[in-house]
């Protein structure tokens, strides 16, 4: 099998299981966590707090990129399908005019903030490389699908638009206005996932650093409660009402 077909096959498989495969890095995280605890068991609380906020801000910037992308897209694109690629429209304006895979870049930024959280350099480097290869394969499979689906228009767009590094000079105004309701409908679970992930990492870090004397920072308790309320509220609105529905979006 040629490398092109092999990469597409790998990417399609990773795409199908992309919601679960990142969990495979958890054992490596546990090793890094206890390594960090053994090297610096008494990190100043204030310094840790600033670093944690920085990491959270990095991840939220990636989430903001996802929201910016989703808010301008029409229906039939950027879906949450898992079994196979689906696209009825080729996005070439707005954020897609400067970068071909803004959602994957957003995901990578979110993950990078999480990787930085425990301040172990080798874990951040290894994790970043693994996830880069992971999303690169998925993006490759997606592009092969789009090439077959749209042909020449896709080739023309891909020729001038970078895959992962934005080229701002290519900016083209989006065809649609920004839809807050679509973002709320699509990204509420991602918002809570980011907060829940940091809260879980904080709990695990406290246990590793302080064993049975762990105390969860009030900031993370408040953030988790707020995130949970937002998640439950928007999930109820999505499942029980049509308030978040936007025609054609």
C-alpha cells in the first residue's frame, strides 16, 4: 500500500476514534505528575496559581478559536460525525481563508495548555509531538475526502491556504454573520470539558504533591461549578427546546 493510502487509512481510523484515543496518554501523564512531585514537592502556592491560570488561558484561547470557527460556518460542515467524513459545502472564507484546519489547531492549543499544566518539560514536548502527528493524520484523511468531493475548487483553495500556520494576508470576509446560538449549541460540551479536565488535573496534582492532605483550590471549585451549570443549562435548551436552533446553520 502506498504511503498516501496508508496515511489516509490511518487518519480515517483516528478520526473515527478521536474522542477516546487521547486518553491513552493518561499513563504517561501519571508518570510525569509524580516525577514533578518528587522534584519539587514544595512549589510556592502563588507561583503555581499564576502558572495554572496561564495554562488555562492557553487552552481557552484554543477553545476561542474553535468558537470563532464554528460561529461562521453553515450547516453541512465542521460536524461532530465520527464514523466517516461528511461535507456538503467547502468553507473557503473567514477563518478558512487563512488556515485550512482551524478546529484542529484549536484542539492542539487546548491540549498544549493541559500538557503544560504540571510543568514537566519532557511530558509537554512528547505530548505535543504525539498530538501533532495524531491531528496531522486526521487532517490528511480529511483533505483526501475533500479533494475527491470538491475537485478543482478544493485544489485551488488548498494551494493558497496553509494547513496549520495562518497566513493573515489571505483573509477573506466570511459569507455568514457570526451566530452565538450555534456556538452555544455546538461548543457547550467542549467548554465544560476544558474546565473539567483542568479540575481533574488539579485534583490529581494535589494528591501527588500532598497525598492525603490535598486541598482543592477554591478557584477550580468555582470554575467547575460554573462550567457545570452552563453545561446543564445549554444541554437542556438543546435537548428540550429550539431556542438554540438557527435556520441553515
